[in-house]
């Protein structure tokens, strides 16, 4: 049955509609109306060209009416009959109209230049966001014709999905692409400047963690944990070293210097893209030697034998929930706990921040990054491990 304006106006996303799987309603001969999970309605032509199934997006309803969509679809079928791929034809027309100054041209160049300098996961996340959220709205526009309101619309559309941080990152990406185009002389104005301020302020959420007075009970629960022995080892290592969960998960045997008692994490695995040295207390060395005796894997320390790969992102969180700490403690919470406690015990702020692998804010902080001050941090980490053991003994002796 053909679509009508009345029927189209009544259409809403179904319960089966998802961000990656819109609802699709057929008009005729390959013309379809897609209903996205946000409620946006888009005209799409499905067609076959040289034996391959393809699709062509005409635009949104009601900006493009039902009658206009049918005319555009008929024109598309005529192009195919002449042996012209509609998608290639559209790009050629846009390039001519824009004088090869489309936003997508500079965006693609910007992403290509960054590919070799970013972690693979970071590059993939940013480029996928560009293709999914940015390119469909302003990609084909002449870079000199794009306005702040059009860029802001990108962020607002993302916010409808509840992804507020992603909305800010999208606008920041547009801003940086414009900065790149300005350097090339393609434009003189950056309409994305200060736009993030137009979005609702971000509410900062802290990772759940216990306080220092609750530490003995947690350590006792860890000591009595009856689950996966490797998860138990991981809980103790992160407690002694307070590294990020991702750093622990992908810890490799070749990063451990047993002679110097240091775990050397390379820059490409660190959040700040700087190598990080972690002095290992005797307690940690003993745990690593125990794990090594299992001969589970020659590459990764915390290797999940049943899955054939390192443990999943939430493996520590799941264990803490089983121990009764749902909503009270996370793997990341060990970092905040260590930071607060070490400050209260009187250790130097600069040394603590460096051990947390935070960005140094001044010359004094940066100075502690050298081997010259490694002795201070080694002593601090050994005393922290002993402090943990003392609290465990306290909890054990109480019962």
C-alpha cells in the first residue's frame, strides 16, 4: 500500500526500532521512509547498480514532501537506466557547487593525518562519530556556508539520545576540523567556537568508593573471596598499585622488570600518552610470581583462560558486587582511596599525582617524573602496601 501524508504524520518509532536498525516503510518501486529511534523521518531509495544493493538518502520528511520524494526517486531510476550511479553523480555535483571546499573534504584529511598518531580505539571512536553524527548534517556543505546553529544542531541531535558527553565531543571535533581548514586557507572563520557553552552543563560524576574507615572490612572481604582466583589476584594488585582498570587488564609480562621491581607501561597504553613507571612492592612481586607459575599465557598477566583473552572491562566491578559492594566501590575507586589516604598520611602531593599518572600542572610536578625521584615513590608504594596489610591484619584479628 502506498504511503500518504496522513499515514506518515502518524508514524512513530516502534518497540523494535534501535539506533542501528530504523523502522522502514515502503512507498513504491524501492522508495522507502525510514523512521529513526529519535523520531526523525528520512526518505531513502533502495536500488541495484551493477548487481550490488545500494541506498540513496534524499533527505528528511517533511522538508522533502511525499510528492517531492517520489519525483526524486523517479529521477534516480532514470539515472540508473542511463548507467549512472546516483551516489557518484551527487558527489560530483556537490564538488562542483562547493568548489571542492566541502566540509567532508577537510574532515577526511584531518582524520587521515591523525590516524597514525592516535591509539586505534581512539581513532575509530572519533571517525565513527564523524560518519554517524557529523557528516550526514554538514558533510556535503561548503565549509564557508556552515553556521553556528547548524553545528549546534549536531550536538542537540546527539543529546536526544542521552549522550551529553558525546555531544560535546562532536562539537569539539567540528571545531578542530575548522581550525585545520583555517590553517590551509580554506576559510577564515570558525563557527564552532564557544558552542559547547550553549549545551547544558555537564554533571561530573565521581566513581563510587569507600572511605578509609571502611577499608579493613573491604580487605577482609577480598581475602575471603571464593570466586575466580585470577580475579582475586587482580583485586589485590589494583589495591596495592591503584592503577586504572584498563592498565591492569592489559598488563603484559614483558613490561615487568623484576630486577628493578618496576612495572613499565608504554606510552601508547596510557591515558596521557606518556610512559608510566610503577614501583612494585614485595607483595605485588609475590602475586605476579604466583600467577606466572600457572602458565596461563605468555603475553598477558590477567588472562581469562575460559575466554581466551584478557578479562573484560567490568570483571573487578562484578567481583565487588558479589562481595556486597554494589554502588559502594569500583575498581577505579581504589585510586581515589589511595590518593586521599596518602595525602592524609603526609606524602608529597607531586609524588602522589605522578603515581596516579595525572597530568603534571607545574614544573615541580614534572620534576618527579625523573628517575632521580624514583626512590621516594618506591618507598611510598612499599609503605602503602604495608599499610594495606596492616589494615587486613586489623580486620582479621577483630574476629
